[in-house]
C-alpha cells in the first residue's frame, strides 16, 4: 500500500524527531511542528495506521512511537535529504588528511579517524585491494652472491619485497637492465595480470632468462595474495554514547562484531562492488549488527574502484549527513591516491 502525502509527512516528521531525540515520539509533539495543521487526535489515528502498516513500533504501552527498519528504508529511498557539511566539518576532515602520507596504511588510519571524528559513529576502511592495484615500479637490488632483493611498488603506494635466487651468469648490470625493461614495459599493468603478461610478452625476448623470470613471477604472485583480513577501525566506543547501547548485552554484542575484523572485511569486500550502499537493521546478514545501520562508499585510483569504507551507527543515524560525509571523503581519498599515482 502506497502512503498518501499526509502519512508520508507525518512519518518523515517522526523519523526526523527520533533521529534527534532518541525518545519515542507522540502525536502531540508532531502537532506542534510547523506545517501540520492537524489535531493530535488526527495525527494519532494516522500513527495507528502507520503502525499497522509496519512503519512504526510502540516500545511501551504508554509511550509514543519509534520508526521501524521498514520506515528507515522508505526514508532513505524516498524522503532523505543530504545535509551540507559545515566549514568546520570540512576543515576537520582536511586536518586529518593534510599530513605527509608516506604509506597507504597511514592514509587508511587517518581516513578512519576523520570519519569517526566528523560523524561521531564508528568508521571502518579497507585498504586498496592489491590485485586491483597497478604496477608502478620493479627494482632488483643485488645482495650477497646468488641473491637479489626484488621490490615491487604499486599505484596505491604499496611496496612488497621478496628475496629471490639469481643465477651466477646474471650480474648487477643485467639485474638493472631487467628492472628497467619490466618497469617500462609493464608500468600500469594490473597486479593480478602482471605475471601472465611478463611470461607472455618477455618469454621469447628474454628466453635465456625464462627460468629467472618465472621465479620472479612466482614471488610477485605470492606477495600479491590477500593478507589476513585488514580493516582500519576508529571510534568503536562512540556507539556506547548512544542511549540504544546503554544495555550492556547490546553493547557487548556490537563490540564483539567490530572487534572481529573478518566480519567487517567481508562486509567491505562485498560493498566494494557498489558506489554507495545503505544496510538498515535487520537487512544486515550478521546477527550482531541487526540493531545497526551500515553505510558504505568506494574510493578509486584513477577510474578504477580500489576499496571501500563506511560508517556503522544506530538505525536512527543521521543518514543525510553520513552520505554527505562519505561522498566528500570518497572524493578526497580518490584525489589523494590518484595524484600520488601520477607523481
């Protein structure tokens, strides 16, 4: 059943009020708001209809109503308005991101801190997926006899190192030549395609070095395998400041969910396929997040999605503000990583 304009207006007013107050909303509070030329009795009847339709819930017999997950979904899909960021919020985000960022891990950490500081919710971010990174540079550095250090640097700033065996006939000059050929020929190649490209394109040209190239490819592919689930988290205890989490068991369940990085890693990995996603309450697959909403966004290097980040908050989170913050952060992060790649 589609809601008429009056019911939609009343439902939106209830949701907006509950987001701000965290207290059940009564008909009298709505009747006092501007734009409602309706009596408390009329609003009460409309609220009863909304409850029957599954948009409102009554937590206590004598209390007002609170929005259901169904109501928040309708709100997000049809009624939500993005909130403009204030100058102070923009400055706060930039303050976390203007320091010299020599490592991607530091970028991730500062991004999570900025998100939690601005939204006051829990923030999480997954580092760029190594397989989707592109090659920036390969260098072979001679070590003791029969060994070389292979350094692979990706477009996102990741550096991976491996010690490989070097045949006796390959000297320092030859190592430098191979490094130069690989870097010039395969710069900007996706890391998950690099090994195949090296063997296909150089297998004949450097036939006498084929065994050595093969050992390099094996080392590269091993280093590009996913690490243990890695998620930067910030503001986990922010949720404990909300009245919904004054219940000790609910607070423990939430902390257990975010402390188990596997859950968040899989969540962000799935979200990396979508530019934005909003999952509300019972829509979450993980039972420990059934009382939360999760909003995620992706960031890019150039035009290619590299990873995702997001916010976990109560279902009554300020969705319009969170979406605006994530959009702004996505642009900042994309610009930062892309400009670093182009240097």
